[in-house]
C-alpha cells in the first residue's frame, strides 16, 4: 500500500483536532477526540493485496457490545440524556441511588 491510514479514520493527532481537519464517519466533523469509535474489516486475497471491505463509525458499532443490547430491551433503555451519559465508574454513583 502506498499510504498510511491512522487507525482507519478514528484516531487523530492533537494538531488535526486543533486544525478542525478531521474526517470521521465518511465526512468532515468538528467533533473530534484523540480516539473515536469505529470498526473496519479487511480481506487479503491470494496475491497478498489487502482490501477494505466494511466500516462503521459512531453508534454503528453498538451491536457488537452485548450490554447495550440488553439495556435496549429494558423499559427505560439506556436512559440517556446524552450519548453514554449512563456510564459511570464504580465510585461515581450517588450513594442515595444505591440505597433505594
């Protein structure tokens, strides 16, 4: 291959983020971080050539995260106010919520 792709368009340098020149999810975005979610699939033929066969970005890969599927079956779902707002570390829960 004659080019290098940094983690198939899901990882960015601080300089790219500062410049606003990041391509993500098949377009330009001003929302960028050092790493964003994405899944890519590649295939290699008998001659050793590598082909990009599939990519999904942002929330497209959530089907691979089993916990999300189970949460989506519950009455309140993920109960999000923003993307992944329900995710907390073990020490970030409100003590009152744990007692109820």
